[in-house]
C-alpha cells in the first residue's frame, strides 16, 4: 500500500472518530466541522482511487497484552 493511500485512510479514520466524539458530546459546531472534514477526506480519497469503505481502527481486535 502506498504512503499516500495509508495517509488518506488514517485521515478518514481520524475524521470519523472526531465526528463520533462531537456527536457524543452534543456539540453542534464540532459536529459540523468534523462532518466537513470527513466529507473532504472521503472526496479526496475517492478522487485518487483509495478504498475507504473498509477503513477501521488499526488497533481494533488487537490483544491488549
């Protein structure tokens, strides 16, 4: 995987996490900003053919030991 593709996937992961956090906090402004960031990240990734449908947390499922 290219460094660009990995950077785009990380940007999408971060934007999704920020959106979830803002929504959980009930912060309308932060939610709007995070949603715009996610939209921009997804648009850029798609424009460059980077698959973001399978983007998940890289630590998900990892044993905590």
